[in-house]
């Protein structure tokens, strides 16, 4: 019994923010994370994964944060070598599937920050889904060049299984 | 255990198909076939690069010659860009880490395509978040345009969200350029190349010096 608890504790510690899951209805938002935003007045970016455990697709239609005057979904598009960031109105979370916001793809842009996002802090982010409604998650702020959740002071990059 | 002839035959076919599949994939990844896109593109001619005069993040005026004597990894971006630019600058920083002692032979350089917002102080804050030796370069719009032209960099500022807002984004090509100690172009790497491939490319160039 104590071995099981020890294993559980180790798994939790190894996973870092393994507990960073937020559920609402059929949706599970996993590991919301952001990059520290370095320069005052610049926007910040947040990433996360949404898993849909239900039978019907849902759509992420709005994002908001008390730290940002404006928040919007954006997508980085790489067309013939040119990088463009375009606003997107909604993102589908397929039934039985997942929506991943990650570097180089779709992301949350947080603009009009009163103060930069600092490494190590957590920031509230409210996601609005067409079916599931609103869910507020805690976004963990990592290093300016972080490539995934869990990259912050004192922690190296999380091992990648793929 | 002896395998019967039909089983051997089937195994032979499976093995041949597997080998053929691997060869096709390998050739495709080398860019030899349609749809193949190599991570590294090298050109035989020194069309990329050239003279520039810019202002570094300490406010000092520098030219391209100030970077001769070492390799340089050059990336054009802007500090208002929170997705692609930090990723590529982190790739550069991490590639230098992977080079170990050879990292001292390479200068990481970040040139802004948004000189209106990216002044030297802003560039200083930005580059030190990625690497202690990263140099940030800015200048007048004309000076930046000249540097971008030399590197065949396309960039275009978009519209702000509202009149008077200062939140426009800049579309831009996003290659990492490896320049030699003689200032000549050596190789370019697409965004998304990743630190390991970038370090391997640099190592090969250093080794060939």
C-alpha cells in the first residue's frame, strides 16, 4: 500500500504539473502553459491541449484572461517560407479526439498585458466552448523559449515520448 | 526449425518491400523526390548575405565585417512575435549548447524586421532571454531594408487591430542563416529544423574549415 503511494508520489513529481487538468462536461484541458513575455507591452502566448471524451464535437470559440485587455486565438501559417499569424474564430475539438495548441500552430494570443507574464507565475485563462460552456484554467508560465509545459526555473524540458 | 519454401518466399517479399519502403522514405527525405523538403539547403553561389550597417542592442553601430572571424547564425524576426521567433531563437541557443566548446566559434545574431518598435533597449531585453552572446541588431527602416534585401528576407507589416493601436504583426520569411568566418553564406535552415539538426550542420561546417 505504501509502495503504491510512493509510486504515485514519484509519478506526480516526475510529471511536474501532472495535476494540471481541468474538466468540464466531456472536455479535459491539459497542461495549459505560456512563455514568459520578456518585453513590457509585448503580447504573450499560451498553449494547451483539449481532449474530448464525448460523442459530439465541440468548438473553442473565445478566450479571455484578467491579465490581458484582449485575448484571441491565432494560427501560425507557414506559406512558402513566409510566417504569418492570422486570427482564427474557432477551433474544433473532435469527438473522441483532441485539439492541441502548440508552438508553430494554433495558440492563444494575450494582448494588452498590464505587466509581462513572469516565469514561474500562474495566470487564469477562461476558455469558452460552444457546447461545454466556460472553463477557467490556470496557465503555468515557463521560460521565454520554452517548447512545452514544465520548462521553467529549475526544471529541464520534459522528456518527450515521441 | 526449417522454414518451408512458401514461408521463405513470403518473408523475402516482405523484406524486399520493407527495404524498398525505407529507401523511398530516405530518398524523399533527402529532397530527391517530389514533395521532399530538406531541412538544409545549400547554394553554390554567395547570393545571400552582404554588407550592412546596423545598431546593436548596446546602441553601438556595427557592420557585417564586425562579425567576420567567427561563424554567425542569423535570424530575422521581431519581438512582438510570441510564437515562431522565440522558438527559432531557442533553437539557436540550444544548438549552441549542443556544440559545447565549438559554440565559441559561432555568434548568434537576431535582426529585427520591425525597427519601429524594436529599439536597442528592447532588443537587449529580448536577446538576453535566449543566449548571453546573442547580438540584437536594429536600425533605421532603410538600414533594416538593406540588410533584409542582402539576405533575401521578405517582410511586411500588417494592420493594427484598430487605428492608433500599436499591435500590428509582421509577416516574414523565417530561415536561420549560417554565415562563415569569411562572411560568406554557408547554409540556411527552415523554421522548425530543431537544435540537433542545426548543431549537426554547424559542426559539419566547422569541421570543414
